[in-house]
C-alpha cells in the first residue's frame, strides 16, 4: 500500500467513520483522528516510515493553522495581557521541567533523558487547543485569547530550545554562526521580525490591493505569501510554526483577511486531520509494558498539576475564576513540540525510543482527557467552581472595574461592542438611553471607559459576570456575539431567573436562528438577512435621492477605514 492515494483512502475513510461515531457521541472529533493513527500503527496497514502522506502533509496543516491564528491575533490585546502571559508561561515551563525531570528520574531514566522528558512535559499543544477553540467558536473569547497568548509564548520558548539543538551550522552557508553563535541568533531574530514589520507596512497592502479584484487570485496570493515566508523562516533556521504565524500577522490588518480565512479554513481542516492521525501513529506498543507507570505519571501531571499552576498564576493577576478555569483546562495537555524535542534527542543519541513512547502516549492520553474536559467545560465548571474560588484574589485585574457606581436600572445590556455592537452603543449614547456593555476585549473596554460608558470586562459564558449586569432590572438584552453555545447559556440563565424581558440575539446561520428561537430567544438577527432588509429600507427612502448616493462613497469609506469605536 505504498500508493499515496491508497494511503489517503485508508486514512480519510477511517477518519470519516470514526469521526461520525465521535460526533454522535458528542465528543471532540480530533479524538477520532488520534484513534485512527493508533489503529494504523497497530494493524500496520502501510509502512509508516515510507509514507509520504504522513511525512510531509501534516506539517502543512500546522502551517495553515498558525497562519490563520496570526491573522486573527490583535497584538494590542496581547499587549494588555503581556505580564500574565509571560509570567504564566515561564513559571509553568520551569516548574514542569523540574517536575518532569524528577518524575523521569524516579522511574529509572538517566539524567540527560530525564532533562529531555522534563522539557517535553512542560509544553502544551497549540494545535490541539486552537482546534478545540475553533470547534467551540471560543477562539476570540477572553480565556481563548489568554490560552493562545500563553501557548504562543511557550512555542517561542520551544523554538529557542529547538534552535539550540537543530539550528544550521551556518547562516546562509557563510560560516557566521560557527564564530559568533549568539550574535548570529540575535541577528536572525532581528531579520525575521523586522522583515515581518516592513513587508506588512510597505509591501503586502499594495500587493493585495492589486490582486483583490479576483477572489481566486487573492486566495492564491495569500497561500503563496504563507509558503514564501515559511521558506524564509526555515532558511534562517526557524520552524514552520513561527514562519506561518508571522505570515498570518502580516495579513492581520488587511481588509481582505476575512475573505482569505474563509478560503483557507477547508484546506486547514484537511491537513489537520492528517496531523492528528500522524500523532496517533507515534506510539511504540513494544515499549509500553516497561514505561506505562511513567506514562500514567506524566499524563496525570499534565491534566492535574499544570492547570493548578495556571490557576495560581492567573489568580494572582486578579482574573475571575471562570476565566482562570477555562484557560487552565485548555492547557492541560502535552504539546506536539514535545515529540519533536524527543525526536531530535533520539536522532542525536541522547534518548531512547522508550522516552519517545512515554511522551507520545502521554500526549495522546492527555489530549483525549483535555478534549473531553474542554468539550464538557460548562458541566465540569459547575462542579468545581467552589474549589476554584480558592485561587481567586480579592484584588481584581485592573480592567475588572468596580461597577457599584453604575445605576443599573431600566437599562439595556449590550454583549459585545465591536461591529454590530458599536453601532448600538453609539445610538444609545446619542439618545441618552441607559446601558451597560459586556466585552472581553481589553482594548475595547479601555476605550469604553474613556468614553464614560458603563462597561464590564468579561465573558458572557461566565455566570459571575452576569450577576454584575443586574439582569433583573434590565429592560432588554442584546447579544451581538455569534457564539451559539454561549447564547444558549444566556437564554437558559434568563429562564432560570424567571425574567420576562426581550432577548435579541445574533446567529450566523438560519439553522442557528431556528434553534435559538426554539430555545427561547425573542428576536434573532442573521447578518446576511439583515443586510438585505437594510438595503430594501435604504432604497425605499433614497431611491430618487441622487445626492444621498453621491455622498455615500466618502461616508462608507470613512466607516471601512475606521478601526476604533464609532464615537471616536
């Protein structure tokens, strides 16, 4: 079965069947992909070592994921959480590395091997977490942003470690690194990041303005940019992850990034399937009987001890317990980078195949447990919130402001102040209608506070935050957030409180809108349908008014170019 099409048929066919079963069981679909890898490795359907499908294609999936994450990343928000992200990442890596070293040593591994295993235990999986956040539509939530920020910081540290192990002996074959290794590394970092900034500012906008007339050419150019920058990063000795991520950041401010994302996502999902199948194939069952105690210890540490570390650190920065809990369970796994670190050690003769098996199986088990915890996080949180209260601090995060000064009576609650929400905020402010805004974007919250608009920093999925909004005195609730699960929780909360107030909710599809109506929403708006209604109303009022249409290009261009809130 060396034919690439036969291999793809076996992998994708099995993934579809097991994926359907896991979907019906309401489990994360990536569990199916991991199980397919285990089956392929056990049954030996084809030669894994010679498989071109599993040797090259999974890495393309990683590139697409980080490319899209880079496009969705708002660096201003990461800046607001810089200290907690950096401190949480570094502390967790240090503590977990020492703990992993001690655990490995206790189970009979040598010193060098224990160091590799300790480092491997300290990283959490960016790919797994982002995949799960995307499935739950939580990538833009407060805890989603914290999780991604910490993961990217960990990835950067992992890349630095890998650079120390695998960086090429010369800089573009000039022999520079052999003489000045530290200077060479700093110079490479400077070149990579400086190129990102300069190309993003002076080159990419012009290129994509030119190609945007053709959707096909726009998509092709975006993919080309991703691969060109990954190749550039690889030439400097960096990883595919860093190159793809920076390529995505280069397009984050592009007005075309939504179109690009829509086209790239199906490709990402295809290649990611192969990546998770590849992870499942990394288990060597012949070593299991000798190392299973270490596997159990590593897995338990990943799903229990690592989350506790994050709870302690995030709690010290004043985050609410729901945000802390969601972030902590997102990071309760072992990274694919850990496999790479162990593979490098194996190739260099520092570690045995037993160490690789420990990390591979621990990665798979922790990923399955973490996936289940994340998918069932609402139910798990209800049982654990009293315990998590221990990690909360009395001094809140600087953005978690005191709302006791707000006169929250007969007010409108607006959830989400971007896009649709900002127009609502502007209207209510102009009409002097009492309102309070709930938003998890720290940049938006600061803008609202400067505009003297009542605002609460947090997620609508956090029950404690809903208490602050004084829903019992509200006259209307408007959710502009297109998250089906969170909107259902909001409706359920209103039902539990026996409140009889209008509840206006956003949905992205007609199917979601019908589901929300059945669940109890008063009015559901679907942007695609609303835009058609708006166009009809505009034509009714201005069909014969040529002056109105003459001024529209200028007015609308100002709106499209505005990146801050509407009242600025």
